[in-house]
């Protein structure tokens, strides 16, 4: 990318950030209105939650293939195809009266959302100047958090909950607009491979214990985080709190903590090490989950903010450590991390759905605490390894 055109570079970064945000917003549109879907379609909480877990599962399945596609094909074509498919599927979600078709369309959206996330990350990594890469990737992470928050607000607050279908129509219109703007503005990139050593394959990366530990942190952390946020609307809207959906949706504003805590956790991990950061994050995360048992709408936002702080702190530490530990094939390593991250999210929503149906919110809390034993144990191991070394 030309270095003498800062305005053009800023415009391109804005465009790709909007594309990332639009993609992630699509993931969580139905999350705050799950109780409404439960009533409208006559299903239980676990079945309604398939409208979220199906998207996450689709992302997990297609992430690696899209990572390969990003290395082989121009990014503009990928964004055009992916954006149009996700937008068209949004219109199907808005029109259907069948939960089965709604879930199927959400799964299709998940399959193509990596065109607006994984592929854009690869594009930034190979086109942005090295001295600007950390800042730009930080903006990428912020855009993903902003998209997640925006989708929740769109689905449960900006649009009346009884008219949740219009949220999909609005999301589709925005996505089509951003897709065509991105295709028009993004410059052609050079896909020629730089000289260097042969990249390490996925299998070899999975056989490295230091990387496996960080993969486990991503899987278990998102297993718990996605479940807590997915079933929180059911918990808060049920007695004794009986909070309105619009009030519950506003509590998702605590997600903003993720925009701030990521860079902070990265600096802390750089100074104190990965182990202490994982330990602190898992303890804050677990304590905040326990706090959700207090039946108070004053305590609820504090507990959600703590959940966000703990999770994004662990997530930032794991990603930073992963990239420090692999000198080659970072794209493959990050693709594996994202794959296991979303598989953890899908598994967490499904497993916690069963726990919630059979044991209520208390069962969800117990399962969440159990899941956090994984990053806590890895944090202890990392701390001892550092002190021993």
C-alpha cells in the first residue's frame, strides 16, 4: 500500500472495519430476543438458542477454508461473494415462519461470515505497513467487539422486540451497502508469496504443547463466555427479576469493556507474563459468574462487566502468547485458534442449554465455573514454567 497517501489508508481501514463490524453484528442479532423466539415458535430455550449456535458452528467449519482462500484469491471477490450471501440469508431470516429454515439460514450466514473477518484480517496483515500493523489489528479487534454489541442492540433495543425480523432487514441493507463500498474502494493486492521457508502445516502446529495450551484457553474461555451471554436474557427476564427485554439488551452495553480491556491485558501480559494474566482473568471471570446469582438489576451490569473484563483479558493474553510462540505459519496458527474458539462457543451454548433446561441458572453457573478451571490451570502451569525457567 502506498505510504504517501495517509488519507487513502485511513479510508480503507475505515471500510474494512465497517465490514468486520457488519459481519460480527449478524452473529448476535437474535441473542437478546431469544425469549421472544421461544414464545413465537413454541420451543424451549435450547432450541431457540440454535439461532445463535448455528452461526457460530458455521464460522467454525468454514474458517480454515476461507483462510486458504484469502491466500489464493483477491480479497475483493471474497468480500463480494460473502457479503452478498450473508445479506441474502438475512432476508430469508426476516421472511421465514419456520424455525428450521431460520436456523438453516443462520448456519449459511456462519459459513460465509469468515469472508468478512478471517479474510479481512489476512488482507490487513499483508497490505498494511509493518509499523502500523499493531494499531490496525487493534482496530480490527475493536470492530469485532463493536459489531457484536451493535448486533445485540439492533435485535433487542433499536427495533421493537416483537418486530425482530426488521433487524435482519436493516442488517442486510447495511451489509449490502458496505460490501459494495468495500469492493469499490479496496485496492488490488499482490498475492505473490514472499521468499522464505516452507510453512508449517496444521498438524505440526497442533503437535506443539505451548500452542495447544493457548488453543485450550480460547476454546474453554469462549465456551463459558458465549454461554453466559446467550442464556443471560432468559435468566434476567424470568422471575424474580422479570426484566423487560429492552432493559436486558441495554445490559449488553457492558460489552464495551472488551474494547478497552484487550490492549490493557496485552500490556499486562507483556510485563507480568501470560500465566499471571490468565490467572487474574479466570478469577475475575469466575467471581463475576457467581455474582449473577444475586437477584438484582443493580448487580447484573457489574457482573456482566466483570465477565467481559475476565474473558477479554484471557483472550488477549492467549492471542499474544500464541503469536510470540510461532515464528512461521502465523496465519495457520491464528486460523486454528479461531476455529477452536468458535467450536468452544458452539459447544458452550449447546451444553449450557441442556444445563439450563434441567437445572436452571444455577446449573449454568456450575458448568461455567467448571469450564474456567481449564484456563486457570493453564495459567498456573505457565506461571510455574516461567519461574522454573
